[in-house]
């Protein structure tokens, strides 16, 4: 993407996001989180401002901009303290549909998402497989009439109660019967209210309106057109969604880290118990300066990954590096912000301790940083695999 066009796009996104967050602000977001309520007004405002249409090609009614635009929306919304999780989940679920679905499936599932009339959760992680997605056991058996019957269990499925559809990754060939570990993986789009699907809320506190769920599939009957792409050849589609996910999550993390850093800088400019502002002390200033440098470096990698993805390149290396760098930079920022605030950092009204769990979680999810380092070691450096 042309750099001037990118700059213009990002400026337009910042203006649109500012219009949304001027009304639906951080206080609204935390109120929804405290009451376990979906931020439906926020999503409607985002849709009305055209933000859901970004990232989708113009020839099917979208506003263009690719994953670069989606990441920019996520970064700016997060910088305002309102990371819209179902926007994030929907954005990378529909990438898998765009790249692998039929025209009818794109019309059915992607087009309604442009106005937030279709929202997705993403069901991949399983309790026993963890980060080894190829070891998943959720199984979809094809019947004689071409439909499927799905059984299995997924965990840590965010927003499963608020999304009307799920993008589910399942096996259609058991791992023990697959010639290669990546064979036998298939993608399905499923209405969340399909009979046989049940949810159990997990007890996770991260000060967000979306909760995490264990999702059970008990003899769930799926029509043939629930399958996205070719049966058993969904691994590539899964990674296309995951690469988009890591880019968008990186932008999410960058926004939160920038918010924490801004609050810290504003505080240390004013706090002056000994006369001069404490921001003039190197022991206070240097951790904040270090956090800023790391956030800026991570931001460059995030948008490089987005540009690679949008150009149709292999974005895995950059996407993984971006997620690693962004999550660690944001963690630096929130840690420094809490340290300079002292005891007041732990008062919820300061709204730092309420940022910390989400930033910390993003070092673990959607893929923990240790596995990302394993990926870089093997796929970038060419080192032997250890697991």
C-alpha cells in the first residue's frame, strides 16, 4: 500500500474512532464489563461510522484498507480504552471466509458483518491440545446426505454468548489417521444457537464486557454449506485467520500500552512531592522512555506484518514477531505506569489495575510468547525443533 494513502487512511480512521469514543467512552466500557452486558451501543456506533466495513474489499460492499485498516481501528479503539473484542474476532474470522469461501458464503456471512449484523466468535483452542492445534479432538463426521455431525469441546472462547455465529476449527479426519499432522483440519461457520451447542462461562476477570466460555458440541448437525473451503484442507485457512488475528491482537495491545504510558506521563508531569515533578528523575523517566521506544518499534513491525498480509505475502514471520514485541512492550508500559503511580495504581478509580489483566493476558493469548519464540527459532532462524 502506498505510504501516503496509508497515512491518509490512518488519519481518517483516527477521526472516525474519535467520533465514536467521544460518546461511548472508557466509563461506558467499564460499566458494561461490571454488569456483564454486551456493548451493543458501541458496536452500532462503530458500524454507523463505517468501521466494520473497513478491511473488506470494495467490490463486495466494504470500505477496503485490508488488515492494515482493521489493525488501525483496533489500535485507536484500544488507545481510548475500548478494545472491541467482537470487532477483532469478526475481522479475522471473515478473512478465512473471504480467502476460502464460495461467493454465496461470502454474501451470506461477510456482507452482513459490514454493518455488524453478523458477529463471530472463533472456536479453536481445546483443553487437552492447548497450543498444539493439530492435536484437537473436536470432530465433524460427514453423513450420507452431505451434512455433518459435530462433537467435541472448545475452551477460552471469548464472546461466545454475544456472537451470533462461530468459526469453528475441527477435525474431519482423526489425527491418528492423517498422513500429515496438518491434514484433516476443516473450517465451519455455525450459528451460535444451533441445537447441541452449550456454553459454560469461565471465571476470568479482565475488566471487559466479553467473557470466556467452554463450548460443548453434542451431536450438532451442520448443513453441507457450513464447511468453508475443502474438507480436510482447512489448515491453511486456519493459519490465514491466525495471522490476521496476531496482527489485530498486536494493534490491540499497542493501543492499551499507549494508553497506560500516556496516563503515566501525564501523572509524573504533575506529581511533585519534593518540588520538581517526579518525571524529571531519571529513575522515573527512563522506564517510561524505554516503554515508548519498544511500543514504537512494535508498531512498525505490526504494520509491516499487515502490509505483508494485505499484499498476499507469507505474513507468519512478521505477524508472530509483531505479537511478541507488542505484548512485551505493552507489559513494560503498564508495569512502568503502575510503578510511578505507587499505591494509587491499585485503586480501581485510577484505572490502571483495571488495564493490567488484559495487557498481561495478551502475553499468553492468543498464542503464548514462548511458542512464538519457538516459531521464530524454527521458521526464521532455521534451528532444530525441540518439541
